[in-house]
């Protein structure tokens, strides 16, 4: 069994063709710009949209654990009492509560995504396992990827690369394409902004290039103002890719500042950091820089 928080169909930016994305919960990094904060914790959790709440009090009455109180125009959840049963979501007519994350089996996931096979066949697409960081749930990941392989469905893994080396042979055996985040080549900067240093991430990248070959891995650089959206940082990453003997496209994923409401929904509004804006000219400049360093640059979202 594993914990996922969403399954989305018709995705076109998460690997080749039309894809169905399975979002795993849990991540070992804590990037300050994270645009998927609902993916960070491994456990299911409750979200609450204050802007939708009508203050009717139905959820307060329904909660079997006295975890909700009416306060001002809305409700406040005592996370120490809440057991994430999801009952408040069921009784709220305003859709103000949302349970994020649910337990499921690899068989159930594959049964669901297999319904999209005609789209995969027509577009040379498949399934993308993403998150969060899927390797956090290693048994569930390998079981799901194994079943997809048996079903002859192309499987991509979106990964931050921070996983134990012992996982590598099984991943190489089951994953068709690694969509691999390279955030920064400098260990200290990486640690300051993501909570972990980049040594294991860079080593795993080199290992996949050597063992699986460049066509099965695509490095993806999130372009984050104040972190790596500058010439020196991108040159550093290009240098690393050359040293790793990577040859192929580099995907650039420009930052957007639209995650604020997600943090607020989780009651973690103070954690949200707006990293700033990237103009079209700046993005064009980064594309040129990556090309000048010998790689095809692809803007991705
Ligand atoms: S049931 Fe919904 S609308 Fe009513 S108080 Fe609770 S969250 Fe607000
Ligand atoms: S999820 Fe369950 S325990 Fe938590 S606030 Fe809602 S009803 Fe109460």
C-alpha cells in the first residue's frame, strides 16, 4: 500500500505524449519555492479554504474528535486532535475542507491508469510517477512501476534524485524515462534552499547516465529567481552535465508564484515565499546560455 494525493489525466508537460500522472505523497527535500506543498508530508492531511467557508458550523458539530471550533467567519482546526478522518469534508456543502492524500494499492493505481491506454497508444505517451518524491515510498513505487512494465505501459519517473543507491538497479529495470531535477551544482547553495546537499543527487544522475544511457534521462532545471536563475548557476549545472557525459535536451522550468493559496489551505501560509518574477527576456537569455553550452534547451512547465 502507498499514499497518493492525486491522479491527473491528459498531462502534456510530464514526459512524451499524453500522460496520466500519479502524485505520490512525501518528499525528503523542503525547497523554499515548492509549488506543491501538499506533496511534502508523507501522511494524509486536511486542507481548509477559508474563502469558501460560510461559517454554518456543520463541520464543528460533525467532528467526532472536537478538533474544530468556530472562530471569526470560519473554523479553526486543532491538528493535535484531528485524526484526518475526512468527515468534515463530507458534511461541508461549501467544499471548504479537503482531505489530501489517501491509501491505495499498486493494483488499484494501475487498474485506474490503464483505462487511459488508448491515449497512450495514440500519442506515444504513458504514465508519469511524480509527487512529492516517489522514491520515498520505495516498495509501493517499485510495485507500481513493475505492474506498469508488465502491462507494457511507458513509465516515467519525476525525481529529485535524492534516494539510496541500493534502489538504482530496480529503478533502471522498471523505469523507461527519468525526468531528473538538477537544481544547483553548488552543494552549500543547494542545502540552504532545499534542506539537503546535492552529492547523492549528482552521483545518482551520473550513475543513470552510465547504466541506462542518456536517452532514458532528461535533466530538468527549475529556474528560481534568487536561487539559480542566473548565468553562473546555470553554467555550473551545464558544466556538471558535460562532466557526467550527458548528451541530450535540458528542460528549463520557469518558476511561477502561484502556490500561495496552497500553503494557506494547509494552514502553512507563513511558509510561502514569493521568489520573484522571470521576464520573457530573462527566460530567452537562459535558453541561449544553455544552447551556448552545447545542449538543446526546452522550456517546460
Ligand atoms: S461546514 Fe463548511 S461552510 Fe460550514 S463551517 Fe464548516 S467549513 Fe464552513
Ligand atoms: S478530519 Fe475528522 S477529526 Fe479532523 S477535523 Fe475533520 S472531522 Fe474532525
